[in-house]
C-alpha cells in the first residue's frame, strides 16, 4: 500500500500510473491523519516551491509530516517533494515553514547554460543504497528544474549530477529519501528505481561509494499534430508548410494514443501533442485531448507536452475560464508541460507595447502555479524576404544561406497565430525574449517554410532565437534524415530536436537518429 501526497499542483497522474503499473495499491492523502497512517509515503511535487509550502501549511500537513519523517518511516520525495525536506528555498519569500528534515537550502542554478535544467542526465552514485539496486551507472534520468538542493551534511548525498557544476540530485537518510529527477518520467530505468522503493523491505543505505555517471543528453522529441478529420475522428495529421489536407481531406497518419505508445517504445525522449485546431475549439467543452492524455499516460513514462487552445475563454453562457483552468485540467490528465502558441503572441505584443507585466496573462498565471518549466511557447514563424537589413528595421534580420524567391539575401521571421492563418507585426526573436521575461521555461521553435519539407532545420532561425534567450530551445520543422539532427546539434545550441513526418511515415526510426547522433559523439539517451 502506497500513500500519495497530492497537494493539488502538477502531474500526479503519472506517479499514480507508475505505482499501479508496478503493482502497488494507492491511497491518496485527503486529511492530515492519512499521513501518519501511511505504510510508505510518496510526495511528488512539481511547480513553485512557495506555493507548495503555502498549501502544505494551509492543509495542516507540516506537523504530521515532521512526525512521520522523524520516526524514520519510508518516504520518497520527488523533485519539489524532495526540496520540501530542506529548510527553505531561494524561490520562497513567504517565510512559511518548510519541513526542515535535512539541514540546508534550495538554491537557483547559477550557470550560463540554459535554465531550467531540462532533459535526461546521468547520476554519480555516492551511497550504496537498495533504492539504486539494478540501476546501471550509465543510466540517465529525466530532470526538469531551475533550483537544486544544497545539503549541509555530505553523508546524506545519495547521488550528484553534473550540469555545468556538480549538484546533489538525490538524498537519503535511513528510510527518508528523495530525487530531484522524475523516476515516473524516466522510462524503464525510472520504473526500476520506483519499484525498488515500493517493493524493498529494507531501504537503509550501506555506506559510501563513488561511481561516476554520464552527462546531459540532447533530446529527440516526437510530435503529434492532432485534429478531427472530416468524419469527426481525432487523428494524427501532418502538413506541408501547415497545410494538412490532401486532395481536400485531412491526412490521417494514425491514432494519437497508439502512436504515442509506439514512439515511447521506440525511445522518444519526450512526446508532444499539438491540438492544431485548438484556437477555434474550447478544450474543456469537448474533451478529446484530455482523454488522449489520460490514456497515453497509462503506458508512456516520458514527459508529455500538450498544446492548442490554451487561453482565457468565455463560453456561450458567459462563464469565464482562465488559461490556468484549462492548463490545470491538462496537468491533471497527465501532461507535464503545456504549450502556448497564438495567445503567447498576443500577450507578448501587449507586453512589448506597454513594457508592463499584468500578472494575469496565461504565461504568468500558469508559470506562477506550475513553475516556468511547465510553460512552453510554440512559435510558428514565416520567413519575410528582404533585399537588405535596412528594409526590415526593428526586426532580427539574418543573411540566409539560400536566397529568397526573388534572389533576396536576407530574411526575418514573422510571428503568426492560428496555425499560420494570420500574421502579426512581431519578430520571432522578440517574441521568444518577451515570453522568457514573462515566465516561459522553454521554446518550441517551428518554421512554417520548413515544416514538412524534409529539407533540414532552419539553422539561422534556431541560432537567432537560441542566442537571444537563456531557456532551452527545441528545434522543429524540416527534419528529413538522421544527418539533419546532428547538423542541428553541431551547428546550433538547441537542447532538443523535434520531428513529425519522418517518424509517422516510418521513413527514419527514432533509434536510427539516436545511433547516428551517438556515432557523431553527441550524447543521447539509449533505451
Ligand atoms: O495557437 O495555442 O492554439 O496552439 C496551436 C498549436 O498547433 C501551435 O503549437 C501550432 O504550432 C500548432 N499548429 C497549428 N496549425 C498547425 C498545422 O500544421 N496546420 N502544427 C500546427 C504545427 C508544427 C510542428 C511540426 C513540426 C515538425 N506543427 O510541431 O510537428 O514542424 O514537422 P516535420 O518534422 O514533419 O517537418 P495555439
């Protein structure tokens, strides 16, 4: 029997699905007494530290948790759930009491690398623990965080991880343990570790060791553009430069849940669903995407992103739903990150026009509750060709390797909304910067000119955006072969590369991409 502490934020569904898959029976904490009656307690925390600690205090969970921990009863904190074990965080200005089981604090990454630290990274093992039984030191786990713990007592360090510098990525003292990485999102190896906690009778560590692990891998992401076809069935489709129709009908490349499962099994590091007609539907009215997430998260144990239609909405009865309401439903259905497209353009334009943050935009609201790392901005730019940089003053102009249709040597990248149907007077680089300032944690960088062309990623665009922000960038649009992936990682600073068409049409298997990247010396997760 596993008791799960769900304080209301983030994606607990994945942890529940993982525990059930491992044969555990689940009970949810609904009142303070449930904590003390637990046999084994798992605390998965995602999002913002201050908001988590405030909720734990409001629900009167702090006292029973302290009692449970000081009695050395089995406890496993994940991400924020582990950070809560410390005395406080640089992310918390409220002065609310934390658990203080471990001495030390939580600090923000101080690095020139992208923050959040996002993706599959290795572990250096510092204690011989039953929690790590069967874990190959060459394994990688999924991390997504901007803050890390700084324990005062080195003997509680279970693992460290290197991201620019070495930080503590897991702790253990007796039966109390926690990981900064997400085992429930780390595929088979994560399930092994979670299974060790669930099944082991004796969890105490057996003394210090020093085993070195691997570094951060580049991510390969499979993207599923989803919409209803003309018969009303939800299908995965794929366009050429965003036109998804073939002889009038919507192209059908498969069923979303089945395809996501296939990509998980083939080794995708993440899966992204984009509800491409989300701008005209209200996602909470008819909920096919919620169902897709619920079903997918039962079988897929890597991060899931969902985009399409995330914005404030007023229904025909005048009922108002905030973008945060929509996002919350997605998180509770199994999403780890949400992606905002059209609304981000409108929000960024308003922000750039006034220079003021309203605090009420979708980006700000969602990142405040769920953390920056949960908010991805999907950018859909189109090239605008010009003869000289002066012809596009105020925009980020690049000299293009391939000339434009009338021999133009330069272009800039204009933002679009509603899947490229409308353009806005905003440059993609300015959009990315503004969204980062508003609280976004990652950029999904498409390019309409390249989408579906199989001609390779737009390296000029990717470099322009990557150099302008300090959050991770996912390169998207145009992948046609394995070499395009090594090109994008060797010639730009992108942290991840995404493809759709070549995977759907089985032209290039995900494993072939990974093998190619490994041969070129680019770190990738195997498995
Ligand atoms: O604007 O917040 O409702 O979100 C809508 C989302 O749907 C946006 O993220 C937008 O990018 C996406 N979208 C809208 N229309 C289309 C379309 O194709 N007609 N798809 C669309 C975007 C682009 C990529 C694609 C890559 C890789 N898909 O994600 O998967 O270009 O393709 P490739 O490897 O085959 O070249 P909102």
